[in-house]
C-alpha cells in the first residue's frame, strides 16, 4: 500500500503492520511530520505525473464488513469467566459405521490391470510414432550403410521390397559406344554400361546425352526417361539393384559429321 505525507508530499510504500502501533499515524522520514496514513492510503499509485494522492475523510461512519472467512463455535452454556479466554467446542466425532472398505489385494489387482492397459497404449503410440518417423526418413535409412542392409535383410525374410531411393551420384558409367543405326538412315545407336555403386536399389535414372563438336560446342542434346530405354514395366519397378550393372541403348538422330564427342549425365 502507499500513503503520502501532507507536508512534504513524499509518497511512501508501507505494510499493514506499520498502521497498527499508532492507529494509522506514522512519522515522515523526510520532514519528520506526524500524519494519519489512512487519509491517503492507496493500493496503487496513479499514473505519473501526479502531485497528491486522493484524500478521504476519516470521520465517517464505520463501514460494514460482510465477507466472513471464519467464526469459532463457543461451547453451549459455558460459564463466562472474565479472567479466562473463551473455550470453543470440539468438532463432533464423525460416524464411520456406514463406510465400506476394499481389501488391499483387490485395489492392487485393479491398479495392476489399469497400469497394464496404459502401458500397452503407450507402447502402441510409441511404435506408431516410430513407424511414422521411419517412413518420413525412409530414404536416409535405406541409404545408410549400416541400417540399409539390415532393412534389406528383414524385407527378404518377410517377402517385402524396400522403396527405391534415387542417388544418381552413385551411378558410374563403365563403357559407352556410338555407331550408325542399322535400320534408320540418319540415326545413331548409343550404348552405355552403367553400374550402381550404391548398396541399395535405385530407380532407373533420367539420362541426358549431349553431342558436341571438336571445340566442345554443343550440337544436340536429348533427355531419356526410363520408359524410353527400359521397355519392361516390371524391370523398371524393381529398379537397378545395388552393385548391379546394366546396359542401356539409346536411339538419337545423327547431327552430322561435326559431332565427334558425346557425354552422359544422370538425374
């Protein structure tokens, strides 16, 4: 609470205990004036700047207090002795005759059953959460050199197949060749041998072939989707196994005698 000296207008913060000894009167620590702190007593300060706290009259009728929190019960017909403190009745004894008690072993059995249910629910939720996280991170787990082979071995036991993970940087071009197309007059037949250096199966990549002249100038470029060079849908679905090598054949149009070099890239 706060109060203000009427002489020097100093505002003080005080506790209720300081109002008890002199019935609300206090002495100013600045000008040593004695004043009744109840006249300007406030729970909060007004917004600054301010000069005086609101004052209230101290000669009004006593206010009525109505919010009671406790009232002792005196003993009925107890003789009043002015020299002794009033005695109070003890609370009547409660009747426990109608209470029923559950044996301890029954409580233990019920708690054990409930605990088992909650344990099963928690384990199920944890397994579900783990499965969701594993599915979200499946590409990283399959590509991991330690976890990937274990997953592959587990799938081999239960008869499932891991999803294909694309890692075109682990595809290595082992050999390549270009020759005149045997049945198309202005066509070229390009063959390539590609090995999957990863330990897991990959989908067949998108292959980009660039033909260039002796100065490195690009003459022609074409991108081949897996459906362009792998006709069997089942083979495409299985992908290129880890460590396996496959032959790819591409048909392109001959850009002329200037094309002397070609390059492969995988996406």
